[in-house]
C-alpha cells in the first residue's frame, strides 16, 4: 500500500529532476546525528525546482524546513511532518572584484578556502564554524566578536510564495544570531564584500582561531554548537557551569564537561535526552541566577 508520504513524493518528483525521498531520515544531515525522518526530503537541482517545491508545500498546506548543514539544528525523535529541503545543488562560488558570491549550499569551510586562495579577507572569524553559507546568513553566525553581517553585501532569496528577491545588506535587520529575513524564505546566494589581504596572513589567522576553538570547545563530540544564546553581558556557558551542571548526563546526551553551553551526543542520544538537559539547565540557571536562557539551536519536528 502506498503511504501518504510516498504518493506525495511521486507527485513532487514528477515536477523536478532533483531527488524527492519519502520518510527520509534527517539525523545524517545534522551534526548532532539525532532525530526522526522527514515526511518528504527534496533536493532541488536549481532555483525553478526550489520554487516548485515551495509551491507544492504551500498548496498541500505542509510546513517547510530548510536544512543547511544541520549544525545548529535539533530534529525531534518523531521527525518532521512536512517538506524538508536541502540546497546541495546551490554550490556556485565566484569572485566578483573584491567580493565573493556563494551559493547557499556552499560549506563555510570551502568558502574560507576559496577566500584564502584569492587573498580576500573578512570571513576568517568563521573558521571552525560548520554548516553552509545559507545557514550562516540565516543565523548571522559569528565568533570572536564578529559576525556574517559585518561583511555581507547582499542576499538572494526565494520567498515562501515563490518570489525571487535580492536584498542589500542594509535592508536586512540583522541581530545577534538572527538575520530577521522574511519568515519562510529560502536564501539561495549571498555576496560578501571582502578586503584584499595576504593569503599567508589569512591562513595564520584561521589557524589561530582554530587552535583557540579546539582548546575551549568539545570538538571531539557530536553537537550543535552553542545551545543557548549568550544573555546580554553574560556567557550562557558560564551560567550553566555555575549552576553545577558541567558533565550532567541524561540518557546518552551530556552537558559538556569542557564547555557549559555545549550538549554532546555520546552516541545514540535521543532528542528527548537533549531537550531534558535543556529544560534542566534553564530551570537551574533561572533559580541560581534569575536569568531566562534562550535557545540558539533550532528545534524542528515532533516528539
Ligand atoms: C562544533 C560546532 C561549533 C559551532 N560554532 C559556532 C560559532 O562559533 N558561531 C556560530 O554562530 N555558530 C556556531 N555553530 C552553530 C552552527 O554551525 C552555525 O549556526 C551555522 O551557521 C549553521 O549553519 P547550517 O548550515 O548548519 O544551518 P542549519 O543548522 O542547517 O540551519 C539553521 C537554521 O537556518 C535555516 N537555514 C539554513 N539554510 C537556510 C537557507 N538557505 N535559507 C533559509 N534558511 C536556512 C534553517 O532552516 C534553520 O532554521 C557551531 C556548531 C558546531 C556543531
């Protein structure tokens, strides 16, 4: 018997070349390696196919989730009852004078290597930040006091209604780990305004950031990066540590012993384990410091 997901996959597949898979496991597409399947997972081959996939979801009344590198995402154990979209085919990378245009599916590490080869500086702070250009723009990824918004020139996107738009940097209300881009829109390309520099000096900066990162973060475990946003003037990790939670374990998830703002998957953790640690950390920090921690990671799907 054909399931609802299988019949929907067939209908959407008939409109596009990129693969459409029913009941597709999402855990392999996340850095946590946690979570259930998506009812549909589509990988559009180009922008028109992306528009068709969005139109399909709109017509069927299905929620859409755009997966970048899944490195800031926790998929719940029950999976996602909707259409997940991967932008693997959006991998163009091009120098335009002193700017670089990068497709949303380009890995940040590849973008950095490209910038180094071309001696174009400005994005080195992102060294060691996993994920894609789309995810980095969407969440205004940053580190060491800088963020994507500092060097972004413009963004191309497709709205949930299927309209193509190009937004200059000044039209995007970036904030701390947020872009404020229109809800439901999909970033397809970003252009960064960079500064010519010596490639060797750039590589030295990149390695310096990596050394600092490896010394302070549990990079040896699967995680989704910082779980909570830093409250104004404070570090979420420090608050969690002061609440005595370093190394606390629920199931196979653990608040890192190395960094209080990381929850790590020790192997086979469930989303429910991670969310139980999140609830515990929030409660204990509220009690101990009177601070309400806000999630930085995106939680997707159903229990
Ligand atoms: C070890 C480790 C270290 C990390 N260190 C940092 C750090 O220093 N600084 C930092 O900021 N983050 C850090 N992170 C978190 C994460 O890497 C970043 O937030 C990253 O930018 C997320 O990109 P992604 O492609 O993986 O996004 P995903 O996790 O796939 O998606 C995140 C959000 O962006 C949306 N999204 C993704 N692509 C698009 C698109 N094309 N269009 C519209 N929406 C989109 C998703 O729907 C979701 O809401 C770290 C993570 C790990 C695992």
